[in-house]
């Protein structure tokens, strides 16, 4: 949902992080086994790695093949279109890790099978190469999220500034040159910030990283004879949100529907009746001093309440987890980073021994990670003030001092809960840097730019650690993972701005009522205004309602965590409820249809639904995403649809018939 977490989720974009939990449950249920790391050779369970021990393990260089990056590039373009479309509409972004692994397997396996039948196959397709593809695609498409094209970056534009509470504030319109330059100087820092701690996170702390584990499970299963059969899937040019609904947990979809009913069915009609009392009758529908202001700021209040609660929840779990990990450890040995030995551990299974051996084989030197971070940080500190003159060099230095700590907290919390709080850290930067700069020194622009810097660092750091977990479970080298992540990030820095530019030139994005309204761009802009100007811009009684819904979001989360799970699963998620408050409930029906399809399918044939549900959902999302490219090209060429169809209510249809008959 709102981009607190891409894939995640959600991932507002980051609240769909629970999607990966469902993926893991479905894949685990497929063969009645636990996650791959627990598939030990005891109690009659089979060892995953013994099933592959006859296969030669390719070196880290041989895992990085040309065909892998060609396929990665093609899938990156497709996934960037998908993420961009979701960014500019609902902001709900499901976890695409599994879809990337599945599609990578399908394309390369089809090609290698053709070459094998023709007698030209020189190098077999391995699960390590599959993991490299997945890593590259997720890194590339992740830039479409962390790049802020539907949030902070587009919030800088004049188009969004005119819709904000302070219409005459500064703006910076999109241009390919500065967008690409900005992404290149900020997107690689996160990769270097947590590399030295990969060993402690994956091996010593044994963090789960459910998205990475689910992806590894599928990749491992695809490369067995039985698992390959599950990789056959179908495309259909259908609604993206039906596929999203099939991937998202039922509670996410129902929360969106409940939020739409509460806001558009009850609250907004009641507030609209107060026109002339609570706000002027002469205001335009898009003015934030009228009804639109209640929609925007109440949704912001719910998002902040939910985000802050979960921030402190994950922070508490992180600190408790760290305390438990070190409670019995000899701290004189130092933190077990990549270049230092781990504490003594009890006897482990064959799978874990094998995976640890491979994971530690190809080291990434700590000096390389630290040196890379310092060099890139120095370069971006010198460069960013030329892109945003409001963002002073000392603001950037402060961000870079605290960013590694926040990146670690987010990566650790993501490993425990699969909950990425990327957008929460971005909002923290908006309020701190925006308030520090102040209105007279371009605080709105400085806050939004600082948000972009922080989100890119924190997002890429947690993504890399997820991919390290996937690589650990598939015996992919950490070096190949890191190189693939770097290449994927570079691809994303070029592909994502170009895809955004195609949308920007083809459609009226960011305009209220348009196909791509970019709702979170307005939300982020007004957050920055709040940070600079305070609450003076809010319409009558709006602040009181914001307090109520801010508190309600926290209270709902407290209740969800306090009651037993059998009841908690029926309590809606405030973040998901907040999305239709501003955007409207139109997409909720599509998502609920996706849930209904999956529910009925599970009742008819649960085994087949578990095996094929993700594949069908991926086909729905990708099929609709594929059509976005030719649709954009046709729009640029000025081609009009020969037939237009619209469904009207009975009352409206009667009026139309009366008009046509007159």
C-alpha cells in the first residue's frame, strides 16, 4: 500500500507486507512442509540440499549470465509498468518477489528447453541463475516505488502544488535529466549500508524474511521435476486489481472496502451537507479548504497513526530481538560481521551446514562496503544541492549519519515481521528536514527531497537483505546477489524514469478524476506543508477529526495486537482503510472479486488453488501491465478508441434517454 514497503507493502503501499506471509503459507501448505530453512534431515523429513547434491554448484561469475540479465531487463520493463500503474492509481503494491522468480523461470526455462532440443544448449539453467534474475528484477522495479513517482517526487511538481493547501508554494517540475541523476546518486547507498551485517542477519540471528524465504522455496521447487509443473501459468488481459486481490490477504481487501463505505458512503455525504457552515460554498471541488481537505488530511492522520504505531512496534521487537540474541554472547568478540567468526553454535542440519558454507565462501570485504558508502555519500552530498538548492549540504550529511542505523532497523524488522516501514522513515525525514528548513528557506521542497533520499537508502537496504536470504536458501553466492542488485538498481534508475515519462506525456496524471490521479503525491505534498506551516491551513473542525482518526488508527492496532489471533484476523487494518478515504472505493470491488475467486477456488479444490493461485494472479497483473505499454504509445500518437462504453445508473440512463428523445 502506501509505499512503506514496496513489495512489499503495504506496501498505503507499505502495508501489503503481509502479502508475503500469505505467499509463504500457501507455498508451505503445498507440500505440507515448513519453510526451507527448517527442512532438516530428521523426523522423517527430506533434505532440500541433498536433492541437489549431484548438481555442480556454479561459481559466482557463472551465475551471472548474459541471458539472465537480458531476461531481467525485459521483466524489469514489464514490472516497472506494473508498479508505476499501481503507484499512480491506488498506491497498493503487492509483493512481486515470487512473481519475478516465477516469470524468470518460465522465460529462461522455455529458451533453454528449446536450445536443448536443438542440441545447442551449453549451460543448464540453475536455481542460482533463477535467483539472480529474481534479484535483478526486484531491485529494478523497486526503484519505481522508492523513486517516489507516485509520492514525494511527483509531489514536487507544479501540478500537485496547485492542488495543495498552499497553492503558491515552490515547485520543481519533472524532467528526465534531473530525475535520472537524482536516482543514481541516492539509490546505491542502501546497498553498502548493511552489507557488513549480512552474516549476523542471515546466519547468526537466523531472521526469517518471509518474502525471501517464500521466493527461495518456489525457486527450489521449480528446479525439481515435480515443481517445474507448477510453473506453467496463463496470461489474461484482465484487471490488475483482481490479481492484486488474489495475492493480498482477505483482511487487506475487506479493510479497503470498509474504508470506502465509511468515508464515501457515510462521512463525506454528511460533511458535504455542512457546505456553507464548515467551509465556503464558493470553493472548487479540488480546493483543500473545502471537502477535499477533509479527504486528504483525515487520510493522512490515519496513515501517520498506523505508521507511527507500527514503527514503534517493530522498533520494540527489533530491540528485544537484539537483546535476546546477545544475552548469552561474549560481547568481547565484537559484532559478528562478515569478516569475523560467529559465536559457537549447536549442531546444525546438513542443509544449514551446506548453505552456511556457500554463503561464507564468497566474501564481500567490509572495507569495500564502508568505502563504497563513504564515496557515494560524499558524491551525493556535493551533487544533490545542485538538483535541489533548498536541500543544503548539512541536511544531507545529517541524513547520511543516521541512515545506516535506520536501514539496519528496517532490515532487521523486515526480517522479523516482513514489515517494511520505508514510507514511515520517509515521512520522518519530511517532518524533520522540512521543519528545520522552514517556510522561508524552501522547507516544502527540502522535506520532500530529504524524503526521497531516506526512502531510497532504507528501501534498497531491506530489499538486499531479503535477496541475501533467498540466495542463502538457494545456494546463490552473496557476490552474485550483490552484483545482480547493483545491476538491477542501475537498470531501475534508467527504466523507471523513462516509464514515468511515458505516463507523464501520455496521460493527465495527477489531476483529480483522471485515470492516474497519483493520490499519494497530494498526500506527501500536504505532509510537507504541515511540517513547515503547522495546522493553520486546515478547514473547520478538520483538525479535531484528524485527532479522532489518528487516535482511532492507534486504538485499532492496539486491539488487533491484544485480542487472540482468531478474533484479530477480523479487525480491519487502518492503513488499508485510509486509502479509499482520499482515492475512493472503486478499486475495492475489483480486489474483493479477486478474494472471492480465490475463496471459491479453495473451497472447490484447495490443493490446486494453493499450487496455482499465485501463478494466475501473476498472469492477471502482468497481462494488464503488458497492455499499458501499447496503450501509452497509442495515447502519445493521439489514437482514439473507435468505441467507448460506459455504464450508467438507471436514473442517469433515463435522463439521457429523455434528452436524446427531445
